[in-house]
C-alpha cells in the first residue's frame, strides 16, 4: 500500500503512463516551491502529469495527443491560479483546453457537487468558448486540473501556475499520508471535506460545534443527519465524498480523542455547517502500515473496504 493508482486507471486515458503521476502524494521529497526573488521554475508538461509547485509549464504535442490531463495540488491553505501565457490550438479541428475547478478521476469529482459553491457546469472553463477573455482562472480549493487534446504536432500552450493564501480553507486533498489539520467554518452555510487518498488511522482531538451529540458507528440509528452541524467520517475507493460510505458521525462533545483505523483507499473527514455557528474540528492522521491492514484490530471499520485489501 501507499502508492496511488495510476491516473490512467481512473481517467481512462489511452496514453500509457510510464511514471508515477503522484510522486509527491506518494511520499516523495517536497518539491522546491518558488521563493520571492528567485527565477520562475519552468518545465515541459507530459500528456498525463501531476504538479505541486508554482512555475511556468509548456505542453507541445510531438504527435496527436487526444486524452491528456494535468492535476495541480497546492498546500491546504492555498488557492491555485492558472494563467494562459500562450495558446496555440485548433478548436475547429476538435482541440480542447479546459480548466476544471477541482479534480475528476474516473468520473468522480472532488469536491463533490454537494460541497462545491458552483454548479458543475460552471466549474469548467473552456478556452474554445471563452478564449483569452478569461486569461486567469482561480480554483476554489487547493486542487485544480486541466484537460487538453491537441491534434497537430507542434501546437500546444504555456501556462503559469501560482498560489495565494486561503484564510478559511474548505475542501482539501492532502499532499501527504500523515499530518494534522484544523478545519474552521465561521458562520457559513458550507460543507467542507478533507480528503486523504490512503488507508489511515485518524484521531479527532478537538471538536467545537453549535450543539452537542456523540460518535457512533452508522448502523440503524438516525445518527447526526437531522442536526445542522456535525462531522462525518467517510471511506471508499473513489474520489467523490458523496458516493462514499458513511462510517461514523460525530455531533456530541468529545470526552476524549475519537480515533479509528480506516482500511479504505480513500478517507474523508467532512464537516457540515448550518451557518449559525463557528465550527471547528482538529484531527491528525497517519498512513496505516501493511501489517495493520493484514491484521485489523481495535476500533477498525476495515470490513467496509475489503475490496481494497
């Protein structure tokens, strides 16, 4: 475990992927991030690529490239801005260059349609429709992506990717399999998901909601769904939190840390807020070791994800 599936497995791209498209997420060294006063980082884009740093990136087709995507991920507390520097594609021939606000893998979206502030159709910005009238596009969270198709060798595009601070991050994909984070939602009627694309042990150490309730396995009980402010723990194999299994919910004050091991490929902590209160949840997480997946014990809900073992 510990290695993300290839993008081609998810997206159905026809291009062969001969490298791990998620090197940083899979625990590689932190990339060099642009520092004030340093020259802009530059490199070529592959047809299927993954970027976690700022810089200027150029794609030039060496042959017809019909099923390409680049996934961008920033720090949890950052937005991503994609700026078109130069575009040379043939829209009339069927070339495509689209920015998507979030990620799509195998038809599943993050953030889900339920949690994103925009309708799905407005999350796409199509160069062939808008041209350079929308030269810069900013994401609503720390992930974004582009889809592109280029028929003519020599055609392509150049983009500059930069980040800017997000004071109240909502809907986050973690770059790392281990970490600690606090989600805060100040008087906003929004749902926020923190996504970890690994099987993990997760511990909730602090919870402040506008009312009270407790941690329970989601079985026949009504759970927290009828209450306006609560936290959910979700697990599954895809990307979309709305399609995941509800494993536990939390809407009572904590008498101590609440912790679980989740053997799913993908774990999400989701905070639902009514907008009437300031809600806060602090949690830490670590990737499960192989022996923990082989020998589950303790407070484990791994049976929901047997297909991933």
